[in-house]
C-alpha cells in the first residue's frame, strides 16, 4: 500500500469512527432512541451527504454500530483475561462484564433494543462469529484452569461445561432476556450463578459424569 493510500485509509477510518461515536452518543442519550442521519450530520457540523460517503444509508450506520459493539465486547473480554490471574476470575469477569455493558446500553434509551433486534435479525453472521469468539474464549480459560490445577474437571468435559454455562447464563447474555429483566438485580444474580459454576468446576471432578 502506498503512503497516499495509507493516509486515505487513516482519514477514512477516523471519519468513520467519528460518525459512529456521534451516532452512538445519540442512540444512548435521545429519549426516543430514534437515530436520524441528518441529526448525526448536524451534530458533527457536516452535511448528511458526507455521512453517506461512509455509510450508504441509515441501516448501514446501524450495522456499523452493531459491528462496533460486538468488537468492543471482544476487546473487553480480552482485557478481562489480562487483568485477572486466576481462571475463575477471568471466566467470571468475561461474562459479567458482557452482562453489565449490555444491560447499561439497553437501560439507557428505548431505541437501543432496536439495534439489538436488528443485530439478531439481519446481522446473524456477525452475531454468530461473536458467539463463537465467546465460546472459544471461555473454552481457553477453562483449559487454562485445568492446566494449572485450578479446575478439577477433565479436558474431555470442557464441551459439557461450555453447554452448561451457556444455558446457565443465557438470561444475562441474551439482549432480549436482559431487557425483560431490567427491573431485577440481574448483576447480582449473574455473579451468583457464575460463582456457583466456577466453584463447582474447582471442586467437582465428576460434575459431568457422562461426558
């Protein structure tokens, strides 16, 4: 890539991020939660035609937000691993942070669920990639815990453990279920479920006798 091409790419990326930053700010702060390209452009001091240079329409802008939120979740998961020493703490914070961040977004404005519904209905490949990333991340943490003697289950039991934890935490990771539980103290519930699961695989080698 030439120096000129690299410069153009950096400028394009900076403008894209700037537009997404403002779109996210509006989504998370407007009472209606309804995003309009013309409002994003006005807040940035540019014409809406300039926004369309980077996002061909409002749907493309919403897709950009979906992709960004998924990437941000993966970055936070990676940080949770580097910030904590034990496998149990890593696993807890990867999933608890996912719940807390998603819950905070959904609670902030009515229109946020529109984006999550859009992700589930039209960005299925991106959502599945994100789900696969989380499963692989949790599998790696559990294997790490087994290697260092923290977790007592066998490697052959990792798939069963992943299924169990996905079922146990669905209420805290699925956007629709999170939105239905906003009146509950779901962060405390999520921490209790994760603590119970982690303590179980720390002390019960026969947790999955048929795996």
